[in-house]
C-alpha cells in the first residue's frame, strides 16, 4: 500500500498522460473520461470492488465508447478505448505493483496521440507526462524502500538528468535512422471524419467547416503571389444531383494531359496540406500538371493515391485557363445537363423563360441568372432549413444562404436552361502571414462555385456567391480577430501570426523531415547526398558515442542502497566547492571538526548533523523510523551558506 500523497501523485501522472489525448477525442468522451477516472479513484480508495461488478462496468464503458464513434472501427476508436480503460484503472490500483502497472499503461496515451495529431503541443504534453511518470516511479521506489521521498524539486532534477542522458541517443535515431520514401504499412482510417472537403455536398453540411478557422493548408509562392480574387483552390468537382445532395458518383479516370491552355505564365508555389483523411490536393485553379506522386482527372482535380493522413508537401504550377476543355463529349454533356425533373418546378420554369428570352445565348442566360442572384438573394451562415424542393425554397422563399445554396441553385438553373454546368468545391482566398511570408488557407475558407461550359471557351468559372457577398469570400484572419487590447500591449493578429509560424516551422523541420531531406542533410558541408550505407555508418558511430556516454555516467559509482549513507555522501559533495570533501579515512566527527575550523559559520549545523549521524549509525536500536526519516530529510535539505 502507499500513502494518500503518493496516490495523488499517481493520479496527477495519469491526468498528465491523458492530457494530450483527450482534445483529439469527441467532446462527450473527452469530458466523461476524467470524470470517470476521478470516480473510480474515489471508489478504489475505499476498498476492493467485487469482480462480478467490475465486468459489467467495463462492458458498459466499452459500449459507450463504441456508441460515441457510431460503432465504427478506426484508430480514434482505439484511442478512445485506451482512454476509457485508463479511466477505469484506478479502481483496481491498491498496491505498488498496481501503481507501476498504471504508470506503464498510462504512457500509451501520449504515444497513441501521435496517431491522431503530431503537433508541437502534443509533443510538449507527452514530454510532461513522461517526466511525471519517471518522477512517480522514483517516488514509488522510495516508498517501497521505506525511505522518505525526495522533495519534488530534487526528484525532478534527478529525472531531468536521466532525460538529458538519453536525449543524444533519441536525437541520433530521429535524424540519422534511414527513412524510406514510402511507408511499409499504413495506419487505419479514423472512425470519425475530420472537418474538411469531401465528394458530397448538400445544404447545411458545411456549417461546422465554415466556422472553423484552423489551417487547412499553407502556401509559399516563388515570387509574386496572385491577388486574392484569383485564389480559388480547386477541390472535388461534383457532377451528380439527386435533388438535395451533389456528389461525384463516377470519378473520372486519371488523365495524363489536361485539355486546357493557360492565359498567362502563372505561379509556382509549394503547397503544405494538413492531414485531411481525404485524397484531394486542393491546387490553385488551374494546375498545369500533376506533381510527382499525384494523379490528375480530366476535370482538373488533383488526387493523391492515398488518403492524406499526415502532413504532405507538393510543388505545383498553376495558371488561369484561357480555354478549358473546348470539346465536350456527348456523355459529358448529358451528365452536365442531368437533374431530377420532378423536383423544383419553379426553378425549371424560370430557367426555361431565360432560355427563350436569350434565344439560346448561353452567356446571356448566365448574365440573367447572376442579375437575379445579386438582386434577390442574401448571404448568411444561419439559413433556415430546406425541405424537399431545396432550390425552389431557397430561390423563392428563404432567399438566404451561403455558398452551398448559391452554387447548387445556380448550377440547377443552368442545367434547366440547357447550359452544361457543374459544382466545384475547394477554398477561396487566403491570409498572408507577414511574419513567415506565406499564405494560410483555413477550413473556414471552404467555398463552392459553379462552372458552366460555353462554346469556344470550355469550362468557365462563375461564382454566384461573390456576386452577393464578396467580402465573405476574400476576408482574412485579421478581419475576424478583435485586433488588440490593453492599450495595444496584446495584439491578437501578431500573436496568431507567431503561433502559426511556430506550427509551420515544426511542420518544416520535424514532420517534413523525409527521406529526401535526410539524404541532403549534410549538403552545407559539401556532401550533396548521403547514401543509405553512409547514413547507417554515421548512425552507428552516433549510437556508440551515446551509449558510451551513458555507460560512463552510470559507472561513476553505484547508488548507495542505504538512504542515510546516500544522504551523508551527498552532503560531502556539497562541500566540494570549498575544498572540504570528506576523506575516506575521516570519521564523521573528524570531518565536522575540519569543516568547523575552515567555516565557523557552519559550526552549529554541521556539529548537530554529525552527532545525529553517528547516533543513527552506531546506536540504531535507539532510533525510531520517524527520527531516522527526519535525519535523512535534514541531510538532504542542508545547504552550506
């Protein structure tokens, strides 16, 4: 058994281990887990729960986790189960063996968090949990040896030494262990989808996305960047409409050539995409070619062969198209004109009127539609819910919505008027971070627009939302932040810029350290590329030196098993800077007299400590455990002035 203070230390270690994992879990589970852990700790402290009650309790917890994840398997489901099992673990933590077991299992929590997030905050929280676990193990060892635990500061100092001792080996393995260009295995998908673009869109689906200001990707241009009005980042292209949902049920086959001609030279840039659990590479409209390791569809959509489950970088070139797919096949035309004709009768009637009014001029129909949108519709992120005839209700009743409503209704009107059209999703705009000189595209920059096919021009981008609320499309992070307060001492914009620069630098130097960058890590020393064989040789040398340093440190002297002698030797070490270290042949009395002669100011303290030490060592039968513990504590805390 262990005392209440040690139990609190153990629970604190468990809390620190769960800290990096809980923010990555569903909110309900993130709140329930620490509450259950506290309840189990309270119950476990009052006695052993019968086994027949533990089993149904465990099954209920597992069932709750699966229910929160919709009974879907994924790596986040596994992390949720781990968190819940750790919350139940204090229920059966009664002995030192149980406590060590809890610490060992708790360390899986920060490690598993890296399956869901690999940011610097996760690393710092995981490091704090590891340090707490080492300190707790040290305390448990002291309790088992029946010696007074070290003060917290002294204990953390010892833990810090152990961490620093192993740090060179850890860094050597990270930087020098040969990396392969593609992983040997993948990791399971998540059971819950991340906020982001998908191949489906219906009114109301994007509400969470439109208010999420977390970065979706970062862009660094080589040279001048395009104006914000040209920053349309092309994602999934949606062709098929069932009256409510737009989707791409038949993705086009990858193409080796895009049937488009550039209007200008365009832009060269690096795209850094955060994990999205989707294969879409949202490039600036319109990419000239697919970068290495990606595929391009005939509709200008870039795809990764695998879902983007980690940070990825892409080198791209894009330019606004002069002509995009000037010829439309019969199958594509039929698909671009299809819509459910038994729905939205008022929109169909209006489109036929435009068709007759424009005498078959497709560009004229587009102008009529944009004029109607600009005159009668309004932008809002809180539109009313729509029923069966979504387009009719939006155009003629609610007349309030955001890009999903605008693009969906516009494309349906075009198709009903005989103009081939489709929905394009992606992002619009971006925010320039002046500190790092790069652009940030947020999830809230998600946008949907229309493309219509016009004779002689091919696919032409039409953005009906921009006709109503251009300020919503081209705003920035600075526009949404409150600026500064406290007399300008705290500036939110500058703080956001610095925080995102830290994350970008982390992505660059840690997450982006791949096989290619590893092979060129010594380029500044004149070595253009390090071969795998040479890399293994350097790694072997680094590991040998690290292990040699560890062995040298550990071999400086065995740890004295007697806590009283250990504290006495530590006291001798503190007098080393005065040249008064105890000699091996000196008794405690002789050493104290030498110290008193050299440092009279220490006379009272060192005489008392020496006398009590002699008494404890040579009259041990008269010493109570409490008195012995107090003497050890005095020896540890005494510092010569």
